[in-house]
């Protein structure tokens, strides 16, 4: 299965990941302002096939508001 391996725990399937590329702000000159050097990776753990219900509940409890409301 292709995806991101969390060693000793599980693999996040590639089709559950959402990648977004954009220009980054701040220093770096013209290259940083014109190139998509900023990457945001989202994973909707609540709907993931990689986790059990107990694992999803634990993430929600430990991360709280940082876990967000989905993707």
C-alpha cells in the first residue's frame, strides 16, 4: 500500500492525503515569491481507513481543537 508510513503504528493511504502548494511569504527573494515553495498537507483522520475508532477518539481527545473539524 502506498502512503506515509508512521513506523510501528500505521500507514496513511496516499488517497487520503490532500496536498496544497503555494508561494510562501517572507524572505527569500524572487524565487520564493514566484515558486510554490510552501506545502500544506491535510489528512482527515476521522474518515481514515488506517485508524480504528479507538485511535480516532484518542487523537481527538489529545489534540482537541488542533485536530480541526475534518480536512
